[in-house]
């Protein structure tokens, strides 16, 4: 069983290759071309297809959901920049609006089951309407659900769906996100007990000390900033450390290790080319 990973960003592509080498995601091929250049013939012989694969988030989600390795599946995290509130919001006029290209591949490849994601802001641009219309024309049953950062893993009924399930996906799919880490996840058990005891004994009109966490585990607060419990330090500006951001999204620490390895490998490769 092999997976196909399509990722245009060179750093993310290198990261994916390192994750494969470390045995963290399914073995496969990383294609760093734009999806515009991908042909149906390039996709033959793979059990899983990940478009706009990023750093393997969908592959990790499938593992957490115990998705059978021999069951074909396709995922796509299409670019959100055209619709994000942080961008220019050009919508379908943005050159990064690549849904039509993805739909073309779907029409030609007839993927059995498809999961995808997009920012909610795309709805007002008609993105979801276009998706549903085109997929239903291809005889897919389409559904969508809004997942928050606090979404948890849970079985969902056959009347609900996460992502874009096809007509053959009528069984229960436990794939609806995972719990957001909380402040005490990475504290030693003794520190957790001490913190919990302090909070539990607080009475109405009496709150726990504002600096309680710093008192219990000061090494997690190197800059005097309120932190989340992860060992990755924030910058003095309050900007999140990328490793901390990944932890908040549910990525294991092994992803951080792979990032460092991939970065070093890319740096070494560039130096060799320059010499």
C-alpha cells in the first residue's frame, strides 16, 4: 500500500519526505508539482491520494481514526488564501482558487471516498455551492460540517458526515477532529495535582493566585507570558512558536523532529549545489 502526496511548497514537501523516512506517515511518493500539472496517469497505483498535503495532517487524522490502510481514500486541503479574512478575499478571481483543477481530477479518477477542508469564509464566495454542484453531478453524496478548535474524536451517525464523503461512505466514520490540548497536558503529574488542588479549593469570592502556574512550574514561563503548558517557548512579542502552534493543532512532537531534520537536509543540499 502506498500513498501519493501532492505538495507544491518545497519546505512542506521536504517535511513530508522526512515524515515518510521516519515511518510516521504511510510510505509513498511526494510530488512537488502544482496540481495544475498533475495528470490522472500520475495517480495510478496508490491507495491514498493527498492533494495540498501540507505536513501530513490528513494522514495523521486517518491514523487516529483507524482508517484501514487498504481502503482507498482521497483528501484535499485546498488553498484558503482566496477566501481567508486575513487575505485580499479575491475569491474565485484569485489564481490560487484551485478547486476547478481538483474537480477535473476527481471526474477522471473516480475516487471512492474524499475528505477535504476549507475556511468558513469560502461559503459566502460560493465555493461550497460549486463543490456540491460539481460533486453531485459526478454522483457523489456530499455533506459538510463545521469543526471548531475544540472538536473531539467521536463516532458520528450515518446521517452526518465530516468532509466530503462519497455515496459509498455510509458507515460510521470517527473522523471529526481531536481534543485541543490543555494547559496541564505537559506538566508532571505532581504539578498537575498541585494545580488542580489549588483550583478545587478556591471558594466563591476567592480565586486562585494569578501566578499559580508560574509558582508550580516556572520553567514553562521564561518570558513571564501566560503559556499553554507546552515546552516550546513563545517569543518576547507574544508570537507563537511554530512548534507550539503545531501542538495546539494536535501534531505529535515527532513532527517537530522531522521538521528540523528536513530543514537541515535542505540546507545541506543547497550548500552542495552552491559549491
